[in-house]
C-alpha cells in the first residue's frame, strides 16, 4: 500500500467513525430500549423528577423543595442533592416524554457525551485513534456499569462524565469551558465535587505559572454554582444529614482491598466490611493491560499518575488515618467512590496503546468483548413496580427511602412555601448575574 492509499484508508476510517461512533456505545445501553425497566440500588429517580417538575409548576425557581416527600410534609431535596441530572431529565419531561424514558435518556446521554469528552481529552495526548480507544475504555469501564446497572447512581455517573471535559479544557486553556465542566460536577454530585477540590487543586499547583487562569476558573465555578453549593454547605446542619455518616454508612466499613481492583467477580449486592462485597470494584483487565505504554510517559504525565495512585490509596484501609484527620471526608461514606477518578484516568491512559488503526480496532474489540457482560441488569421489572409518578404513592412509599435531608425544624425552611432565606436569595442573585453575564459576553456581536 503506497502513502496515498494509506492516507485515503485513514481518511475514510475517520469519516466512518465521525458519523457512526454512537453504534460502538449501543452494546452498553441495549437494556434501556425495552419498554420495561429494572430495579437498581437507587430506584428513586422518577420520583425525584416528578418532585422537581412540581417545584417548577408551583413557581419555584430554582426548585428546592420536594413537596410529597417526608410523608407529604415535604423535604428540601434539591437544596442539598445534586439537581443537574434531573434538570436534564426535565427537558425531556416538559415535551411529554414519559418520566421513565426521560431518566433513561439522561443515563444514555452520560455514555454518549462521556465518550466524546474523553475522546477530546485523550486525542490531545494520543492522537485520534488514541482518543477513540480512550473513549471506548471510558464507556466500558466496569465501574460505569456498576453506576448504572447495579447502583443506579445517576448523579455520580453524571459528575464523572464531566471529569474528562475539565481536564481537556484545562489543558487547552479554555477557561470558561473548564469552569462549566467543574460547575457540572458541583451541580451533579456532592462527593465527587468534594474529591475534585483536592485533585483539581493539585492540578493547579502543578501549573502555578498560570495562577491567574486557575483563579478565574475557581471564581467562575463558584459564581455559576453558588445558588446550589453555598446554601447546601451552610444550611446542611438544619437537616438530619449527619445521621448518614454513622453506622453502616461510616467510611471505615467500606474500604476495599487491592485485589478487588483486579478481581472480575460481578454481583448486584451491596458494599460490606471486608473483601466479600456483593458488588464489583474492578478497574477492568483490558484497561490495565492497555495502560502499560503510558508508563513510558510518566514524567510528562506525573500529575495524572499521582492522582491515580492517591485515589487508589485513599480507597484502602491504609488511608484510614487521613479519613479520620479530615472530618468532612465522612460525608463521602464510601471510599470506593474514588473509582470515579481512578477509572477515568485508567481509561485515559488506555489510549496510549493506540499506535494505529489496527491496534485500535483490536484493543477496542477486546474492551467490548471482555466487559459487555457487565452492562445488563440483574432482572427486568414492570415500570410501575418501582418507577411511578403518582404523588400519593411517592409520599407513601418513597418517603421511607428518601430521608436524607429531612428538616430538624420545618420552620427553618421558608422554601416549603416558595420563600427563601437571605443566604439563598443572595446565592441565587450571584449565580443569575454570572450566568447572564456569561451569555451576554458570548452572544455579543464580534468585530469582523
């Protein structure tokens, strides 16, 4: 094959990929195309969407109160729990997409958009074929299957999706995009946001010469997400949330053993003390094999290797002294949630093995072949068994499951009647002005 033929082959291969890459993700999503659904650890998503929709219809903006929870007394759910995934689902729900399918759509978007975000980031380091391989590695991470088909952690899945976008934007010096990605994390999952403060802060330390840019990114992120994170942090003591860090939910019960990161065991149970958990914490055999070429670039990628090692260390009982020394970490409950960062970096490093089209095809096929079996539920169930929109059923049945943010004193929350505390009002104003300013800045006419 001469140089022209080889160039044409690569061109048409990339052209094919440009339009048909979503087909590579379909094996990870096939269960959502059925009319029924399946039970996950957290099957409250439809109820959350219904409550958010009610908040909008009651004229609350942003909606913070879930009127039917708390056995009909209400609960400030969206005051403290990352609302972004449900805002996305609301966009579908508003155009009459059934609630279950709206939730399915957001789960699917996480896989589609997650592939693209990882592709952008990895392509900057490993080239186009490396970007494709890293994108596939991200989609078919065993932990991404755990997040959907086992735990049903829509919020954590969404937050994890933004991690590659942040690193891509930071590397490309796209200040506003980095702030938007970080805002997406803060508005999706409190625990991943907490970890991001440490890991992204470390990234800034590695790039201190650009301190002005990092200051702008941090300030803009705070301003754009102020309406949620400021009240959520300063008013959490008005709820029973502290009860979620003791007993079974204490972090000391949920450290993992290093061998669990390579054990291909799969289950749909829960996390328990010791190495016999009912769910998998593996990083993926093909992924661990594919990261080997990245070892030769350790000096260039020292920050990412450091974060990978730190995230794995913090998941093990050897790090208990750190968890005990930093009280706020107790809110994370499960140290293995750091798999969101460890898995993202493993997927990123996987792209280093893509030297050409043939290797990419073979490695991608290996990833899908070895991990496809994880992307399925334990069993399917009729939609109305677990996912319903009836308000009385939500009040009667979901209130037992969603007690995380019940108020200690309902008088502390004027949100119930559409009011706001001064802190909430000022936080809303900061974010509103920031979003308007950002939109106006990018919508202004440009000089030719």
